[in-house]
């Protein structure tokens, strides 16, 4: 996903397609928030649908032991929120590096690091990787500790988007 979406911002900078909306008095906040909304919604939908397809396929192969699909949908939404957080890193890396492959490879570091490092220090409930842990449980009710990763993830998405907008505002778009 990271390498596919790595050109969301960096591709626009590399192809100089940000200059047209900027010339028509559009600000970067609108452009970046629109990209986050469109791609984030798509990611949420796809992860939820993938979780449902996995659930149906597993049910066909091994029999269904979950009588309700609500935990599967909840798990897909939690995964989608985590990947929207990764999308924030992709957009920030795209504003820092003009080449899409560089932006994608740099965005992989926090994408993997956000999951691995909290596991080592046992602070999963305070990071976005807590969403993946909660999604993998497939519990009928969400635990009381899931609100912390949700709030932290949303705050981190906001910070990443703000940093992307600030970086783009200070950038010369028509440089050669």
C-alpha cells in the first residue's frame, strides 16, 4: 500500500500538477484534506471489505465460529484507521522527497516502526498499533483501552497533515 500511494503528494510535486490548483487560489489545506478524505475513505472501505471476505472464506473452509460479523467489521475499521495514519506518513514523506519511490521507502520506516517498537516496550495501548491489536482480537465488545489508540491515532493524523501542509506552503512549486 505504501509504495502504491507514495505518489499521492510527491508525484504531484514531481509532475508540477500542484501549480494549477495553487494558481486558481486553492490552498494546500483543501487539497491535502481532500486527498486524505478520499484515500482514507477508500482504505477504510477496502480493509473492511477484505476482512469480510476473509471471514466468509474462513467460514467456507473451516466453519464459522463467530455468529456475528460485527467484530469483523470493527476489526476492518480499526485496520483502516491505522492505514489512514500510515497514509499521513506517506503524504508527509511525499512533501519532503520529490521522488515517489524515495517517499514510499521513507514512509515504510514509521509504518513498520509504529508496530514493532511498541511491542518491544509494551506500550501498544498508547500507539496506533493498539488498533491492530484490537482488530486481531475479533471481540464482540471493544475493550476499554481501545479509546486511547483511537484518540492518539486521530491526533497523529492531524499532526502529520498539518506538517504536510506547512511543508508545502513553504515550498517553491516551480523549481527546476
